[in-house]
C-alpha cells in the first residue's frame, strides 16, 4: 500500500502521522507527504525514516498512490480532487468540500461503513468532528428505537480551529497572566477565560454553518429523518470536544437499557458512575480513541426522552482517526 497525506504539516496531518506510527498493523509500504509552499521541504519521521514534504501540484504525483488522506481545507480539496483521483487513488477527505454531495459517501465506520464501498468519484468524505462523535453515540440508541429528534449543545475545543488556534489559546493565557492584552486572531473574541457561542458563519435561519452541519450530516450518515437542533460553543479547552445531548425516541427506553446499549456500542466507552464522580471530561479524554459517554438519564420532561453527555478527542476520532478507520475498513473488505 502506498499512502499519501495531503496537508501533512497541519494539526490533522500531524495526527495522521502519529496514528500511523502507532497502528503498526496498518499496511504502509510507502508514505508520501504533500503540503503547501510554506510546508514543502519540511521533514518528518515515520517508522524510523525521514520523509520530506513535497509541494502539492497539478501533476502525476498521485499515479501510484492507493489512498490519499487529505486535510488541507475545502478550497484545496476542491481544486486538487481531480488531480488526486484521476489515476484511481481513493481520496478520503477531511474537509467540508464534498460531504453533502449525493455521489460522495459520508462515513463513520461504526455507523455506516458499507457506504464507503460506493464511491463513484473515488472520494469519501470524513464528517464534521461534532457529528462524528454524536452519531457514534446515537447509533447505539437507534438500534433500540428510532430517534425522532435531538437537541445538542456542544463545548468545542480550540483544536477545532487548527494548530494556530491551539497556540493562540495557550498564548492568551500567558499574555493575561503577564498582564498583557491577549492576541485575538483565530476566534471572534478572546477564548481564554471565556466561551463563544459562535462557530463558523451564521446562516439565514440564525443557525451557524457548524450547527447546520450537525443537522444535515447526521441525516445522511444515519439514513434517517432524524431532526437535530444544535448550539455550538467554543470553550477554552485544548483538544477534546464535549456534547450535551437530549434525544426523543419512538418508544420509551429505560436508563438501564440505554446504558447497556452504550456499554456494548461499537467505538464507545461508558463512563457513568455519577455518585462516584465518574463521567467523561476533556482533560482526561484528550489523546484517546473512543467516544466516551456518561451522565445517562431519562429526561424528566418527556417519557420518551434520554439525556447524556459525550466526549471525544477532536483531532483523533473527530478527524484523523475516523479517516484512517475508513481506510482500514476498505482494506479489510475490498474485493
């Protein structure tokens, strides 16, 4: 297998490298790294070898590459999709460029892995980070009873804005402690000691694009008429997203039944002993693979409602790991 990473110097690109170094069973005979003019020429270690980042260009560099893991932004993905796929390379794209295209599967392996087998354009889209962790959790309940609607409030880490956003948050704390005015560039406002109820741009219905992604992507991934109302909030956490989720099902589901479903759910770790103060928190989930679920309870406002809390590492499961799991599933199941 010849694998490429496009956007190798970014936060997700670096996570691709980390995970591929960890997952020694992932078949990589050769790894090729691509980047912009700014990152071309940089060198990174992979399984004991030093690999230099090549400049991404419109040429035949992808001719012998089996899978390209792309995370360089939507505009780059759109511009280079044909260049990447024209010789048969499978492009697993982490941007928003193709997620809602009818002929591009949008895949979370724990939920709809088989959709990955129908990729006529040789493109598979990786969903938005907030959607990924939510649908992994929702899928466990959907197997018990159809979910009619979801209300979700997200508590999204700085990592969702990339490596520069993480650096800005860290720098803001240092500046404030030193009595300096904090630098604000990546976010709408100062994030340190603050929360910002605004991620991405606002749309005509006053939901942000981030919030509408959760509505549209969830329906596509789950092949469902489920309705999702989201409020997405940026919080001063480094790299793990949290979500407070309320859902309504067609039949009443007990707390015990829900906990058992989460406990046996694919890609889920149940962490739910509130009396012992055991529940998922981003401080302790950062760097881990699964989606963690806790605070499971019946919603006291309706008989068919459940509430729970879930946390996952945004750069891992919310981006790089999900894309690599798609690749792993395809490799195992290709004919």
